[in-house]
């Protein structure tokens, strides 16, 4: 056993002891937190469900493959491997879908290949933009997103452009 095996149990014990010292109703606070968490899930579930269904339909209809194919010449022109194009397109929409595509790149090309390294940089440097925005804005009941989406998408584009460049510069691929 290592020290890391004890971190969570020690933290839980610390919280409980601290609550007992401060005379806090630990169980009551826990159930109140669960109730608040469930109400948040209830509020954001429609947005998440819509997002998941839309992504599934887009992928099943072949739209993802078509979009990746259309963007492939642009990606090649900026030094981005076309093998990672589907990952770059899906990452702003779906975390689990992009992990599946990442696994596919790793299986086909290997972790030490140029596409494998670029895929790793993309996965570690980007965010599931639409998922994150839908969760945050649904939870805070914000209707006008302003510049949040364009700014986040600019960040996603920057990740695509810079990932190929960074791997070439730093790792000599």
C-alpha cells in the first residue's frame, strides 16, 4: 500500500471530525448536498440529452466523416495530420467520443507516431466546448452566451494549429 491509498479516507475522516468538533449535522448536510446535486442534474439534463442525441445522429449519418474529409486539406496545409482530423472535429462536442477516436489513433499508428503524439496533445489541451458551455449556461440559467462560444472555438482552432507545430518543434517528428 502507498500513501495515495489513504488520501481519500483520511480526507473523509478529517471532514467528519471537523464537523463533529463544530457540532454540524453531518448527515443532514450530506443529504442537503445530494438534494441540491440532484436538482442541478434535473435542470441541466435536457441540454445534455439534446447534445448527446445530436452528436449520435451526426456521427451515425456520416456527417462527422464528411466534415473531416472536407477539412482534411486545410489540416494538411497547416501541418496537422489528417489522421487526427476526426478527433479535432469531435473533441469540442464529445469527450467520450473523442476518447474513442483517440484510442483508434493510438491503435492504428502507435503512441510514438506523429499522429499519436498530436492526438495526445489535442486530448490534453482542448475541452469539450459545447458540453461545457451547455452545462455551465444551463446550470446558471444564462440565455445570452455572448462571446463565450466564439472564444472557446478560437481556442479549439488554436489547439489544432499549435498541436502539430508543437510536436514537430519539441519532439522532432
